[in-house]
C-alpha cells in the first residue's frame, strides 16, 4: 500500500474505508457483528488483546476463527479503484493489477545484478540494469570467479569440518567425564534399588508359594467337605433305618408281652389239664404251641442284640461326625488366614507396582536430564555472543522506552534474527522481567530457540510465551520440550499454533507434560497433528499430567474419527481439563456427538466442536 496512491481518494465513498486505518479496505473481512475491517487492522487489534469490535463494541474477536469471513463482492469493487505508482508515476492502474505491475512491469522496480550469485552486490532500478550489465566486471569474469568461489567454499567447508570435529571431540570428552561422574554418583542409589527389587522379588516368590499351598489346602478342604456330606448322608440313612428297627422292636416287644400273657394262660390251662386226665391230648397241643412261642422269643432276642450293635455303630458315626465338624472349623480358620494373607499379598503387589512406576519415572527423568545436559553442551559459546558492533536501534528503543517492567512485550512479525533474540533476552526477559512474550511470525531459527530455552531454565517471571507461525522444526520443539520438562517453574501458557507441527512434535511435548507441573494452557491449533500422536497425548493426560486445563486443537486436518475414543478417554479420566477447542478437524457428526456425550458429567466444561 505504501508503493501506490489513489488517483482521487477523496471521491471514494466512506463505506469502502476501514474505520481503524481510515483507508480503503485491504483484504476486507466481515465480523460476526456484520462490521467490516482490514484483516491486518483486526489482527493488530487482537494482538493488542482487545476482543471488542471498535465500531459496535461487541465481544466478537475471541480468535482468528471469527474473522476469516471474506467479502468477495467488496474485494471486486475495491480491485477496480485506480491508483498511481509512486515509483514510475504511471497513472490509472487498477488496484488488483498493481502487484503484477510492481513485480513485472514497473521500470523503477528494484532488481539485482544477474551476477549476484558471484558476489556482485549491485541493485537498482530496472531501467538501469542493462547499463550496469554492460559495465559489470563480475559478469565478465564469471567463469574465473565461479571456479574461485567454488574452491574457496570447499576450503571453508574443510576448515569448518576440522573445527567441528575438534569441538565434537572436546564435547565428547566433557560428556564422557560428566557421565562417568553421574554414574559414580548414582551407583549407590541403583544398588539400593536393585537390592530392594531383589527383596521384593523374594517376597513375591514366598507369597506365591504360600498361595499355592493355600490353594492345595482349599482343594483338600473342599474334598473333606464333600466326604463329610456323604458321611452325614450315610448317618442320616442309618439313623432312619435304626428308627425303623426300633419301631419294629417296640412292636415285637408288645407281641412278647402278649406271648407272656398267653404263656401264663397256658400254664393255668396246663394246671387244669393235670387235673383232668381226659384233656391230655389238649395239653400236648398247647405244649407244642408254647415251644413255638419260645423259639420266636429267642429270635426276637437275637434281633434285639443286632439292634444294640447298630446303636453302637450310630454312636461311633456321631463321634466321627463331631471329628469332621472340628476339621471343618479348623479349615474355616485356615481359610480365614488364607484370605488375610491373600489380602496382604495384593497390598504388597500394589506397593510393588507403585515402586515400579516410580522407578520408571526416575529413569525417564534421568534420561531427560542427560539429554538436556548434552543439548546445553552442544550449544557453541560463540552463538551466544553478539556480532561485533551489532545493534538494532529500533528494537532496543522499543524495549527500553515502550515496554514497562513486569508487562507484556509484543514482537509479532518483527523478523528477529539470532542476535535480536539476545537483545530480547537481555532487555525484555532479564531487565524488564516481562510476564508475557509474543514472538509470532518471526521464523525463529533452531539457534534462537536454543538460546530462549537455555534462559527459561533460570527465568522466574515469564508466565506466557507465544510462538505462533514460526515454522519451528522438530529439533526446535524437542529442545523447548526438554527445557520445560523439569527446569522451568513459572510458565503457564504456551502457544505453538500455525507451526506445521507433526506427530513427532506432539510426542515430544507429551513427554514434557509427564513431569511439567506449571503449564495450564497449550495452543496446538492449525498444525498437522496425527491420530497416533493424539492417542499418545491422551494416555499422558490420563496417567501423568494433573495441571493442564486448556487445550486448543482446532484446524488440524489429520485428526479424524480414529482419535475420537482417545479424546473421550482423556476428557473422562483427566480431572483438571476444563477447555477443549477442536473444531475444523476431519470429524464426522457421529464422532462429534460421541465427544459431546463424554462431557455430560463434567460441570462447566468448555467444548468448542
């Protein structure tokens, strides 16, 4: 816009002008409140942390997602406005064609010499290019200079490789000494844990043997119970039989009494027969009958003796039954002891699992410490020194005069280099002790992230770090995650949106969240996160992290229904999560409904889907 001016700006209707910059709209966008502004003006408004529309004062600017509605009709009208090129003074150029004019047509456009690749630093307007090319000594000596620069580059590469190899050897020696010291220091702890582990294994083996013994006792106990049931059934049968025989004996006893009465009657009859000679024959008949009765009586006596033997057997069975009952009581006591020992075994097993988890966590922290230590050693000390006489007057004046102590520092789109990051750290983080730092749209290098991470190890004031739209590499994310894993104790908000982060980056950040206890909000929207990395992130949130409250995942095109179950499990099993934004992903309506059902038991949960 600074390269052209409107042919007659006063004649342009105010309806086509932005209320913020007072100029005709550039990339106009329509807000939910139906107000229209330049896209750049609204982005500056959001970066200034103003969420209200400047025209209607409605709260419509919570995020960029609300202002991406274009107005193609208005853009078409604005594209036909006539402008004048400030470089070549050409008139009546339609605004939509001006970019093509300034890049391809304008005779005053800035171009570089075609010998720029062999270090001809001339640049000027296009109408001067042919005149310079006729006089350019670099172009005339191209073949010779190309060969010379190639040899010089090869020499520099060999020299750089020698320096790197020497530095690498020195770092390896230092790292070897550090690791030797760490191993020597950690050896007693490792031996102690090994001994405790061996003791626990021995206890487990003992408890396992005891459980096997108790299982055998339980089997014997069940067999004894079955045998006792059979014996009791036999006793009940004998008892019933004995009762039946007793009843029969009672019946026979009555018969014996009747026989005795009959015998007495017969004796009386015999007495009468003695006195009566003529009844001798009758006497003989009665005598035979009496003998028969005597035989029956003797048989009853034998049966009575048998019943007495049965009664003795019954008493013996009762004794055996009492013995079995005592054994059953003993088995119940043993069974109670078995359950108590089993309960102790499960308690010990739980303690073993807890110790195992703690040991794994200690191992992870030890590995992270070694990795962070190695990373800090690899940073060349020269990379933290300013270039000779380097200064950025604009940046230094901004940080010194416009930024207050313990405030927000906004450096969005300032195109900072590695030396500028040194100035930001020294002035902004150390001198001004800012609580919020915005470094969006700066294309920060790996070296800049390393410098920033090293300072975060010691910073005690920064609570909010914005690194959106920087195209950060996997190595940069790994460096930042290693730093935040256990050194920093103040950072609460981390925004890494619009960085093209992939699944490996999310895995590195997830490992960081296993031990970090300060970060409460993390922005991961507008990236390229995968379903597999979301599944790993969910497991970390369920098992390890107890502080994260706000997660932003919207506009990740590779998140599909395959991640729905992992997201639901994370919502249900993590008790601190309160906010999840996940719109504009590849989720079906069924998947969205499943996630909505997962928050039904969560009070005041903010789900934007």
